[in-house]
């Protein structure tokens, strides 16, 4: 019989595994978001143009999965709190993260007009939905579901959300083009509800990959992360069986996603149900590997790098985005700092490798801030 780790060691290790998982996600998120030159970026560091999947497409859903994981551990404190305090905590955190996400897109709040006068940037043209906004909504809704329905019924809600989203896309999308760039129900609802000026324009036309309707299947990623976190808590210290079950769940979800792809294409920008299932399956496998090395083999060498990033994940991500905005605003001569750094320093390593080095440099810069915060025991919880 194989001896299992002690309960205490397993508990500590699984918190460590969560920090590593979260830290890996944040570091990779910064790298894929800040290529020195978007035109010369290695394809694994780019999102799929539409249908399909690249390693980059795993980053954001993994962060949502980690949010659910953390919720599974944090909810233990709710048992000793009054209902009003729990609800206040949930609503306050949801509103704060959503507001910060909105302000991040509005930043730097002012701009120069044609006469070079400083004026307030128009709120009427600020993106409303986004990465932090989706995190906020998915966290808030999942937390309320868990609090009032419990774990099992919340999991069923997650499953229903996938099926409901499938039906909604088919029912309200353009006939025969339900999963196309311009005929999907996500875009239709966002234009009707938010207007084109409040949508992301990176696709060459108004379309938000973090749209209102596509938040529905994203709930599954957080709910799945929560369920895995709870499962690991309940199974800690018993045997390797819990790890094997997590691996089997991951493999099963990959098979399901592959089959579902025939009817509902895997698509990150629409966050299709098949995509949500695929990413949860991959996250289960990845977390299993991390737990195996940290928990069962005790191999944590090199993991401290990711643990540091995983202790202030939202703050590090926010800083990385705002820092890039500042680098585009501040100029050296007539050239933004961002492009100056790439053109005069990193491009010497070659177009593609230079763009990659720029992204790694910026990730390490943001990581160093996290390192300083960790040394000072400062953990910014949004």
C-alpha cells in the first residue's frame, strides 16, 4: 500500500499548489498581453482568430478556475459570519473588482483635444465589460449560488448554464451564422444593451470577447474551480485516489469538449460551452500535475517564483495593464516608450524573439513588484 501524505501537509501543499497555479496563470497572462510587436508574435502566444484553440486561450479561463478554487477555501469562514456580513462581503468585492476594471479602461481619464487642451475622456466611449468585470460577475454570482444552494446544486447550475447558453446562441443568433463573428447572439445583445461605443474594438469592428451573454458559460469555469477546491479539501490526506479522480474528470471533460465541438465549435471569443468544458478539463489536469509534484513528491524547487505572483494576482495583473497604458502615453521624442523600448532594444534579438523577450521583461518587472510586496508581507486583496 502506498503511503499518503499527512492531512496537515496535504492542506498546506494544496494551498501552495493553488498559489503556483494562480501565479503561472498571471505570469503567462502578462506575457501574452504584452508582446513587443503584435505583428511578429509566436502563434502559441496569440489567441485563435475565431474557432480553434491555442495555449493562450487557456489563460483567462484558468484564472477564473483559480478564483473558484480560492472561493472553495474561503467559504469556510462564512460559517462563523452573519448572513448580512457574508452578503456585504460578496457584493462589496464584486462591485470593487468591476469598478476597478471599468476605471482601468477609462484610464488615464483625460486626453488632449484638437486644440491641445486637456479634457475629460468621454465615459460614453469607455468599454464597460472586460477581464476584471467578468471576474467580478462570475465571482459574485458563484458566491451567491454557493451560499444559498450549496455545492451540489451549484454544480448543476453550472451544467445548466452551458446548455442554456447553447440554446440561446442558436435561438437568437442569425440563422445559419449563429457562431459567426457578426451573426452571433453575444454581439447582438451587447449592441442592444451597451451600444457599439462601449464595446472592445480590437477585432476590427465592435465586439466584446467578454460580452454580457458569454458571461453565462464562464460561470462554469468558476463553479468547476470551486467544486475542485471543495473536493480537495474533503479528500485531503486520504489517498492518491483523489488525485486519480481529478485526472479522470479532466480527461472526461476533454473527450466531452472534443465531441461537443462537432455541434458547437470551440471558440474563446464567444466562450462557447465546448470551450468552457475544454478549459476546465485542461485545468484539472494541470492542477493535478502541480499537486502531484508539490504534495506527493515534495518537489517545490523553483515554485517560489510562481507562488509570489499567486499571492497578489489581481493587483499584479492590474499593474501590468496600467503600466502598458502609461508606456504608450509617455513618449521619448515622438515615439511612445513602449515602441521605443522594442525598436531600440528588444528588436535587436530578432522580430519574433525580440517581441517575446519584451513580454518576458515586462512580466519579470511586474513580478518584481510582487516580490517586494511579498517581502514586506503586503497582500492586496481586491
